[in-house]
C-alpha cells in the first residue's frame, strides 16, 4: 500500500488527470459545457496538487541533484536491451513543475471566464468562429452582451491534453517520453491556434506553426537518434550524469563541421529548440499564433510550450557544455547559441517596439525574452537562464492574460457602442486604467517585471543576473546586445502601458470598456503576486545591501545541477548600473514618447521620427515575404511543374495507363480464349449434372422422418454385409 | 417362552421345516412360503381396513359433533361389514363405450399397488415380508403403479369427468412425489442404506428429532399422495361428482375405496417406520414381538393426526395446492437436504449430542427463515377479495360481537 | 442356469420389434414407444453382459451404462413428448409423416 | 429346465407378445398399456439378472414416469386418435423384410461368438450392494464425470421440455 501511495507513484500519476479529463470530455460529457470545464479543472487541479506535493518534497530533500527521485520501467524491447521510460524529479524538474502547475491552473480558471461561461448563446455564433455576442432583452431594452464560445468543451478538452503533454515532458526522465510530450504539445498548439477554424488567418497560422516547428523537430529527432545510436540510452541520468559518456561524446569527432559528437547532438537538439521556442530564423510562426484564443497564447505561446524548448537546452546543457569550464572560451555550439539568442533578443525587441496589436507586441516580446535565455545559456549562465525562465513564465502569462482581459473589456465596449473597430489594436484604447483598475494594476506589475523595474519585480533580478553573467564572462558583444534589447524591452513596455492604460480614451469603445469578471481577474492577481515576489528567491549574495538579507536560495537549488561549483554569476557594479539605466531609461523614454497620443488615427511618433527604419521594423524585416519568396513559391512551383505535371501526370500516370491497357488486352484474350469455352463449360456441365443428381436425390429428402430411419437401417445392413463378406471382419 | 417373544419367525421356520420334511424341493417351498406370506398380509391388511373404515367414520363423527355409525353391532362396529355385503351384492355396471381392459384392470391395480408396499415393511426386528436393500426405492416405484391405476380408470371410463379427475389426480401425485423423494434422501443419508430395516435399526433416536422439517414435509406430501383432505381435490365430492372413479360401481368401486383407506394407513406406517423409529422401543431386543405393537401404536397415532387434519381443514384450490408444492415444499425440501447434509457431514458421528443439537438448531433456523419468507410471499400475493358489508339476517340486531361487548 | 445367449436373443428380438415399430408406426407417440423398446433391449444386453462377464470381478461399467441409458431415455421421452404436444398444438396432428416441414 | 428357465421363457414370451402388441395395436392407449406390460417384463428380466436395483429403477422410471408421460401425451393428443385411418404406414412389408434381415444378421453374427454360452454362478452379496455403485458414481477416478454430465443432460432436458411445451399466450388461436 505504501508503495502505491508513495511519492514515486505520485510522480507517475502526476500527468494523468488532465489526460483523463481530455478523454472524459471528448468521449462522454462534451454535450455539457459545465461538466466539461469541471472535468478539465478537476484534472488540472489534481495535477496541481500533486505537483505542489512533489515540489515541496523536492525542495526539502537534501542534495536532490545527486539523488533525484523517480523510477524507470522497461517499455519497448529493442533487441537485447530495453527502451526504458520513467520519471525523475531533480531540482530543474521541480522548479519547472512549480511554474507549470501554477500557470496551467491559473490559465484553466481564466479560460472559464474568457470563453464567457454563463453568458447566453449567441444567435449568430457558429462553431469555428469567435462568438459575435448575443442580444439580451432586459427592461424593454436590447443589450448586446458577450456570448458563450460554441466550441467551449473542445477548448477544454484540448488544453487538458496540452496540460498532460506538458506535465509528461517535465516529469520524464528520458528523451523519448519528452519527445512524445513535445510532439503532443505541437499537435495541441496546431489545434488551438486553429481553434477558430472559420477564420482563414487562423487556419493559415495553425499550418504555419505546425510546419515551422516540424522543421526544428526533424533536426531534434536526428539528434535523438544520434544520441541513442551512440550511447544506447535516452535516459537523462545515464547520459548527463555520467562523466564517462560525456567525456567520450565531447572528445570523439563527428563527421560534420568538425564538431565533436556532443557539440553536434547539442546543435541538433538546439535546432529543435529554435523551432519550439521561436528563435531566429524560425521565429515567424509565433506572432501568427496569436490567432488562437488568448488563454492559448498565454499558456502555449508564452508560459509553457515555448519554455519547453528552453527547458530542453537547459536539460542538455551538461552535454552541450561538455568539456567547457566557466571562464574558458565558448565552444562552437555555445557560440551559436549565444549569437542566435542575443540576436533574437534584440531583433524581436525592435519589431515588438513597432507593433500595434496588443498581443503581437507580447508575442515578439516573448521571442525576445526567450532569446535572452538562450543567450544566457550560450554564455554558460546556467542558473540565470533557469531563473529567467521561471520569472518570465509568470510575468508573461500574466501579461497575456491581462491583454486578454483588456481585449475582453474592449469587446464589451465594442458590443455596447456598436463601433466597428479592432478590439486588439492598441491605438483604439487609452485611459483604461479607470475602467479596468484590477487589470491595470496587475498588468502594470507584469510590464514592470518584463522591463526589469529595479528591486520590486522578479524580472529585474533574473535579467540582471543574465547581464552580469554576460559581463563577467567577458562576452562584451553579447552583453551590449542584451543591454540594448533590455532598453528596447523597457521602451515597448512603457509604450504599451501608455497606449493602453494611460492618457484618455481614444474611441467610444474604450470609453465604455468594463472590468472583467473575478474569474478572470483573480488569476491575474495571483500571477502578479508571483511576478513581483519570485525574484526575491534569487537575490545574489553580492548585491549591495539586499544580498545580505536573502540567501540566494534559487541559485543554490538549481546550482546543484551542475558539477562545477558555480552558484551564482559573479557580480559587479557595471552590469547592475547598466540594467538599472536601461530599464528606468527605457520606461521613461517610452512614456515620454507615447504619452501624447490623442487619437487613434494619429501617426506613431516613432514613425514620424525614424520613418524608414520604423517601417522596416513594422514589416518584421520582411521575413515572411522573404520566406514566401525563397521557399514557399519555389516549393509551389516545383510541386506544380515537377511533381504534378512531369512525374505524376507523365511518368506515373503514363506507366499506369500502359499497364492498365496491357491488362485489358490480356484479360480479353483470357476471356475468349480460355474462360468462356473451358472454365464455363466445365462449370456448366458440373452444375447441370448436380442439378440432375439433385432432382433424383430430392425425392429422398421428403421430410418424412421414418423414411430416413428406414433408409438408415437399409444402409447399415448393406454396409454390414459389405464388411462381413468382403472384408471378412467376423 | 421363545415362541411368545418372537412368534412369527418361529411359525415361519416351523412351516419351512415341515414342508422340507415332506420332501418338497427348496424352490417350491420358497414359492409356497411367499404365496402364504402374501396371502396372510393381504388378508390381514384387508381385515384391518374394515376396522379402519369404521374407526375413521366414528372419529370423523366425533370431530363433526355427531355420533357416527352406531346401529349395527356394538358402537356400530359391524357397519363396515354391512356396507361390504351391500357392495358385494350390487350390480356391476359397465357403461357402454368403456375400454374394457383398462376399466377392469384399474381397481385391481389400485389395490395391488398399495398392498405391494406391505411386502417390504419391517413389522418387527425379525419379521418383514422381504428385506430388500432398496426398499425405499421400491415404495416410490410402486407409487407409480398407483398412478397408473388412476390413469387407467380415468381413461377407461370414457367419461369426461373421470378423465379430468384422473388428470388432476396424477398431476397432484406426480408433483408431491418430488418433495417426498427429496426428503426421503435425508434418512437414507443418515443411515447409509435404503433398506427399511436398516433405517429402523439406525433410529436409536428417531429421525423426527434429527430432521423435523423433513419429517413435516414428508407428512404433508404423504397426505397429498393419499388424496385426503385438505388435498382431496381428486375426489372433491362436492365439485367433481366423484373424480376418476365416477363410472365404477359395486365391488370395483369398493376396491378403490379400500385402496384409498389402505393407502392412508400405509402412509402412516411408512412415516412411522422412517421417522418415528418403526418397531423401536424399550425391550424389543429381548422381546421382538413388542416391536409389532410399538409400530402399530405409533402408526395409529400418526393416522389419528391425519384424521384430525382431514376433518378439520378445508380443501385447497388447485392453484394453491400446486403453489404449496412447487413454491414452498420443493424449495424447502432442497434447502433442508442441503443444510442437513452439510451439518451432518461436518460433525463426527461420535459426538452424538452435538450432532443432534446442531441438526435441531439447523432445522429450527430453516423453519424460521422459511416461515418468514413464505409469510412475506403470501402477503404479497394475497388476492384481494372485494365484498360489501355482510348481509345480516336481522339488521335490527347488532352483530353478536357487539352484543357481547354491550353485555 | 440360463445361458447368456437366451438374453441376447430376447434382446435382439425386442430390438427388432422396436425397429419395426419405429419405422412403421404412423403416430409419433408410437414411434417414441418403439424407440423406448429399443433402448430397453439395449439395457437387457448391457445388464446381461455385465452379469455374465464382469460382475464376478466387481466391474461396474455395465451398470453405469444402464443408468446413463435410463437418464437418456427419460430425457428423450420428456423432450420428445413436449415436441409432439407442441407440434400437435400447431398442426393438430401427431402423424409423423405429416409433420414434414420445418416452418410453422 | 429349471424353474428359473421356465420363468424366463414365460417372461420372454410375455415381453415379446406385449412388445408386438405395443407396436401394432390400433389404439394408441392400448399400445401404451402393452408397452407398460413389456416394461414390467423387462424389469422381471433385470431381477433375474440379480440386478434388483435396476429392476426397481426400471419400474420407477419407465412405469412411474415415462409410461405415464406417454399416456398423458396420448390423452392430450386424443383428437388424432379418433381418426380411423391406417395406424401403420405403407412400408410395412418392406420393413418387415428389413427387420427380419436384421434379426437374422444379428443371430448369424452371434453364432460363432465364444462367450455366448457362458453361464454363471449366483453373485455373492457384496456384489449386489447398491452402495458400491453409488460410490463408483461419486469417485472422481471412476464415473463421477459421466454422472455429472448425465445430470446436466437431465437438467437440460427438463428445461427444454418445459420450454418446448410451454403454451405462449400470443400463439393461442
């Protein structure tokens, strides 16, 4: 019994409740919207509880990294060996579980409100399109109010499946189940981006996301296969905690680019991360993914799924950095990571600066922040990356949910005023701080955390840690790039805050926007709490004044993961001052520039000032067009000309037609030469013979039982006579 | 004195040796002895029956608050003889259209079937007609012949009512044979033999103590087998004219009549033999003749109980009778058999007191449970009787109960 | 003593009479009776063989066979009569040769 | 000629005569009654074979059960009895030939068989014990399986007979 309820089995069971919820909703209770979200919430809640128990147990376990708990079982026989699957809880998993559990549960709760549970069914709503709102007659007047999502149950089924996959990915102790979770998440991402499949843009975005991430996944699968064929195992513990294996991998040379096997595999896995975490150049899918419902954006495309990419790199950091010690020059894979991460951080931030869609800004911001983490890993700032991953998950989930709340408020205004404007366009907003105070304050907390507002926000501590790491490992280019990106981050955060909440309402809809329901705002408050306080778990020792108060718990906890004695990044004043400057400066600059916008039609002040550069940023450097020109059009052309016209129509069809014609000829020959005269002749004669015999024998089969009996006796007598006289049996 | 203690075997041995001394072959002597014995028992039984008929009428009269036969001889004791004479002298009417062979065979078969049973009954430790080891089976088999007689009578009469009566009778007999045979397995189980003498000898304690429920079931079934009240639907004088024997007259009817009485008495003997210890009693070991008297006394007590039932209880409806058999007696007998078997086998023979106590307790438990179940069942299946207020002969008077209360 | 072959001849004769009846009787109950006769003939055979060839060795197989045949005969009579009555109820006939179609 | 042999001959004649009557009587009920007589004769034969248990069981099962069933069946199908057509069908002569042939064949095949002339001595009492048969039926090493199968057959026949003869309400005309 104790075995059954042990922590170990709890870890095994941890991902399952949402899967059960998914099955339940899909198979049985999808007719009832209430039962659907109850099942989904119950699933998420159970997993949440389990995660918290596991987390607390993990935190209180001494030297968890050396003795992670979990177990493995044989799963697939592969020749003489077994492919094992199992679960494992080590410090990294524990913190992943912590933020995944919290954000997932918050987003589940939030979704109930976001999809307008309890509102009437819209008369013109159709499955696959966002609800248009319903008309309600009250006191003799007709109100337009929000209407419930038609595919409500499907949504909860899908996010339950997604939550299952995420938990599976987090608790697995091997690359195989991680990959399974990874791919289920890809599928869920595809389904949820295309949730409103009635919209063409949503369908296209879904396909784009699916194909783009698939490119990364193929490389990741290559890396996985290489790893398995070289080591014969996919278990993290057996690969990453085994100096022998790591040493072998890092010293043997691979056939590509002169990289070591460790480097090559790391690179291949990193390409998977590029796809999943939307790093340059595979970043194009993430902004389009904003076509999905906002909880989806929050959950999949900010807090969890994209984090999975970073998680993979973090998990395989020992492999990627095999043979590298802090202070050494970076090895090729790490260099690539640092370059791509830093570049993505800056590059996405520039685009984020220019976007007008509230969710798109956040989407590019996400890309940028993920770039931060990758860059941090590239320069070896391991704990800083993990720290930023956690804090980012909270404040970015908060921001997305907040933006959803804003959109909801705006939609309410739009329905109320019948104004035909885009409720997601920031130019149409303004002054919402009075209308939506709870949303404003929580959003403010999130935005400040994003921009790294000093001391009181979690983002400051984690970002500061990354900047110190970059500075102290003397990768000045990376440091400067990241600092610039941080400046831009603060700038667009301030821009967003100013455009959305500050100033005066620029449209009628904004004037009539209203605060959303508690079921949506209470998750915001909880997440805001974490967005502010979480950073205090990781204040470095060397930080002036505060460092003495806090024990840098987080760094120590995560730092166990590394064999080297690297607890926190070395600290000095220059990065601190830089981060203070960039965050406060960026915020002030943004506020100054955008506080003066008065009308929705007004040209962006930055565009006025910078014109051409701004437009390049706004067009996202033309990446979509470039891909269209470079890959999609040629692919279409090739498909049309080569595959369809030449190969398909001419070669294959021609051959097939030839074979068919030949078949017809042979068939005719056989029919007239053999079938009709010989086979049919025999068959006919057999059948007519049978018929004749039947006609004779029919008289015996007259249903008269005594007739049969008499015949039986006669035959027995005859047979006995034969036996006696001819065989001399007696 | 030996002769007085055990006279019958003494006479048998004497006759045997006498005939052998005449030089007759052994086989012939045996056949003669069999014939003699059969004659003796038949005549004895017949004579006894005349007495029984008188006694029954007399007791019935007492039960029904009248005198009964009281004119012919002292206490009317020769009434039966007079009736016999009357029956002998009556005309034999053979209706047109009867099937002669079955019609005439039936009464003979009826009496023969009952008398055949007497062949196996142990009258005392040393005297019984034939001591075969499957006597119980034989009794049941002979019961089948009795049924055959009824069918023959019903069919041979070429009369609708007779046929109907025969059908009813045979249905009843066959049905009640089922629980009877099942509970008969219990004494067989206790004894390990189907021989009646073995069964009696095993009854140091009568089986009525060990298996009271089985005993009760057997008693009820044997009354039903006799076709006596409350199971007298076969004859149902007031309903069916007379049942299967309607077309019979004279001595043929008399034979059915005798068979009926004899059958009842035979049932009582069998009951006594199987459940009341037969000839067992104090002093039989040294004075076997006492056994015959014990058997007779016990049998008469049982017979009296049957009479009491006959003259007090009203008749069943046919559906009630069938329900009693198939829904109550048969399941109850199966359960009893099962429980008794388990209890009996699980307690060693040496612990006699424990065994008796356990069997008693088990039987009481079975009875309580069955009683509870059947009460519930019968309440649920009570037919609603719709009737208005009872008409009063003199509505100006209050009902007697109220009257009494007012006094 | 009676030799074995007396029994065998008796049983063969009963069997042949039963066979004759089974084929010639029109009434299906008559057929049933004839079949029972044949089974009885078999029983006589079995018991006779048991008595003469096996009883001294305490071998019980003949008796076991007889009991099984009793059971089979009883089952056959019960089911057969049930079928005859059922058929009679539908077709108002017990003539075997008139009951020659499976339907109805 | 011992008395037993005389008894056997008498019994045999009775059996054969009543069997012939049973298969040839015009009235079905007479046929059934002759059948009962034949069965009683067979019971006597059993008794002569010192199988008294089987003699009694023969009476119990055949006379007490099967014969009564058959008579019931005859009575329930009485309407068919009253038609006065031929009671045996056309194939009588052919069948007679066949049956005589079979009988002759049986006699012929018995002719040379050695144990045919076997006689035996009276059995000792322990061979007559029903108990040993009963034990044999409950002994798993002997005949408990056939016994169980037989009881299942009996149960199946019971249920089947009830089901077949059960008059369904909706079929009543």
